[in-house]
C-alpha cells in the first residue's frame, strides 16, 4: 500500500533517490564480492532513473570500483555513485564532477600494520580502502571475533588518533577521512538540484544521512535498529516494493 510519505515524495519537482547497497538493495552475503541487488530492486531503480527530473544514486561504504562491480552499472548508466561513505564520486555526463582528495601515505602503512596484528585469526580479514581499512569478522568464530575487537581497540588507541571509526554488520571500519553518508547526500542533492530526497539504508553508518534529511525528505530504515527514519521495511525485498511503488506514483504524477 502506498504510504502518504511516498505519495508526497513522488510529486516533488526534482527527486533524488539515494540508496545504500548492501542490505538495502541486496541481501547481505558472507562474501562481499558476491553481493547483487535483487531483480525487483534492479527493475525499480531502472524505472526511476528513466523518469524525467528523477535521479538515482547509490551511496555506499564500498570503494567506488567495488560499487561499480556489484551494482553492475553499465558505463553509460544514469545512476550516480558515491563510494567510501562519500569520499569518492562517479557522476554521469552532464553533472559537474565532485573532486575527490588523495589519501595520505599513512593509510597504506596503518593497513599493513593492522593486517600483521590480526594475522592468524581464522575468518578475520582486512579490506583495503582508499582512505582506510575495514576488518571483516562475518566468517570468524566468536572467540576470534572478540580477540579481533580487542586488538583493534588497542591499535586504534595507539595509532589512529583523529581517524573516524564506524561499526556495522560484522565489520569495523577506520578512515582518515571524516566524511559520512550525510555529506554524500548533501553533495548529490546539490549536484542534481533536488527538491526532495529519499534515502534508504540498513546499518548504523546510514543513520548519519537519515538523521540529516530535510523535513520534506523521506528516510527509510531497512531492518531493525534505532533509527531517525520515518518509514521502516523488513528487508531488501520490501525495499524493492517501496521503490516500485514510488516508480508507479512518480510515473503517474509525471504523466498527469
């Protein structure tokens, strides 16, 4: 059933639909590179992106290249991409580029050091990112997960002063950059001159953006957890239904 929030959003002059990827458009999986959005989500965002004055963006903690891969975005796709929580952008032709900064030399050094500190913990692995690293524990047992957390806490206190720490589903991320998804959404809003935004996400890293939305925007929390969102859905499949409803309502509004 179409909610009043989605019906109102469908009637804004210039709409930005900004979406987290993992857990929002794609069910969470043990191997991050295996993640793909559901067919229903793909169909809905393709419909939205094809509508006039309607822009779709993927806003993810993933590196930009990784986001391109798992989203299966074509080279000529109209979908805007924001990776590394808004530290990297890829906008289609016609949009002014958002220039990314260059990481410092400390990123590679600290990433190698944390890999050494965690070596030997089965199921624990470190993902290299442009401005930091992510420690994954989804495949680790309870003892190794706990030990990895203790090692990370000591490492961060000794070596990562001023870095931003983020938690998530079986991940701990550290970045020398302070950008969050709130900043990414602000930059994308300005790039497309949106009059209203829908932002959806499933994790605590998405709450930065959800809490920063304007009164005429709509936030959607996918799954459980404390949230600033005004709408909640159970999982990626229900999120696809919301996007399909928005596409239907937006189509009807644009053709009226």
